[in-house]
């Protein structure tokens, strides 16, 4: 295994402590205080406790770094300093419904480039991590994306738009184009873990719309360092937030970009 940097070691330790807090809260559902930030967008006291752990641990180790946190309380970086992009609980809807599939995600950005990331599956304890130009790893095992090139042998992860989220008809049109030709579609409820699954070869591809930087920053680096491709759903390389498409191979990626075209017809028509 390649040696981990001090920054990654700190990120993993902080994420593991946050995951431990989440597991404790998950075991006590009667203690959860859940509110709706926006339509179908939930936050709980468990999210906030996990975020407080991450903020404290990362700030203590790197006080000059900025912090971008899903639940607010951001901190600006010292001039020219890197920042951490943090999701203390990716998969909150799963969490508050008692579904054991949720994660902690932490990425480190330097000069606009994601250089390190970790996604910790809080339910299973799996630790995915990556550093730019040093590969993607699950614990001490090097990750490579799936070697499958055939769409009809591929399992695709996705995020399905729901109440107050997304434009449903274009998504259903795009999904119909994909689902007839693949081995399976999976909607698991954590974009960070979906991207980690592409990096680990469990999914051949993943796509979702309406994501934020904290949802994708660490996971996108995992996919790229495992040999995969990550862009927006229209094929443009910029992907830190918004619509994300990750695939094991360029051939699968190109096929999926074409099938996802309905997601962009409305916005293209509006610009004309």
C-alpha cells in the first residue's frame, strides 16, 4: 500500500470518529430530532453531532484550512490555503428511516483541485480513500474500476428525482433509454458511496442530477484514481457540483452521455 499523507490520515481519523457517532445515533432512533431544511431534504441532530466532530478534528490539525460543510458553519481559508469539503452524513433519508446505508465524506481541495478524499461507510466500516496520482484504496487494497465494457453486462447506480427535486419526465426518458440495455439499475441513496462503488468495480457507472460539492468531491477523486471517468451528465469535465456521470470506461461513458441527453434538452431550449 502506498504511504498515506498526514492530511489523509487526519481526514480518515476524523471521518471514522464521525461514523462512530452516527452508528451510536442510528442505534437510538428514538433520540433523533429530525427537521426538513427544504422539501424532502432532512437534517438531524446526528448530522450536526457528526459535523461538529469533523469540524473540530480538522480545524485542530489544520487551522489555516477552510471548511465547506453541508450543514453550514463554514470557515474561510487563510489566504491561499486549501479547504476541506465535508458531508457529515450522506444518505440522511436512509439514516432517519432506519436503512443502514449512509456515509461520511471528506475531500481536500488545493487551488481548485481535489487532491485527497475519503468516504467512510458508517454502517459497514469500509474506508475508501484516494490521493491524487497515488491511486484509490479500500483500506489497504488498491481499487480498480470494473473491466466490463458491455452495457448489457453492467450494473448502473443512479439517484432518482423525487418530491420537489428534479425534472421528472426528462429523467424518466433518459432512464428508459438505459434500463432496457443494462444488467441492472440500483438506487441506494448515497451518492458518495455510489461513486465509491464505481471505483471499487461494484457498479460500472453512476449518474445523478442536483448534487452538491460535498456529495461528489471525494467520490469523484476515488473514481478517477481507480481509472474511471467523471464528468457532468452532458460530458463536460467540470463536475464539482450539479449533474454527475461516473463510468468505468470511456466507451461506457460515451454511450451513457448520449442516453442522458433528455436531461439537457429543456435547459438548452431555454438558452435559445
